[in-house]
């Protein structure tokens, strides 16, 4: 099993959820986060004063999938989230040792 975490633009969230559901992903966690990478911050003007905003709003989506689904999930994320511009986000993949469904006690991939 692998945990896939991705950081994307907020505007791409609905499309990403639809595409992931379309390939059989049944659950995910979604977080509103702030951060910056190569995109850095941006400037905004309010009442004639310019403010430098360092952190950009992003969405973090995480899910645990079976090993055989990793490539399909990654391809789907890229297809749904890519604009070709700086700030499209990142995908992180880590191993998961075990998973347990609390309600039933199922373990491993059966708990997904």
C-alpha cells in the first residue's frame, strides 16, 4: 500500500475528485493549506497600499491506495491538476505499513 499526498490549486479540486472517483478511489482526505514553492508569493493592493502576500492557498489531498493503483492515481492527478504554469503542485508517495478499519477490524488492503 502507498500513501499519496498531493498539493494542488484550489480551482482544480472538483475536477480531481471527479476523476479519482471515476477510477475507483473510494475515499480521500482534503485539507486547506497555505504555503509556497517556486511560485513564491504575490502582491495585492488594498486601499492604495501594496501588500506582499507570501503564502498561497492550496489544497492537500491524501489517500492510501493499493500498490497496483499508484501509477493510475498519479496519472489521473497529473491529468486533472496540470495547467503547465508554476504553482501546479507536487505529488508525494510513501509506503504504508498497514491499515486497519476501526469498525470491522479489517486489515491491509481490505481496510481501504
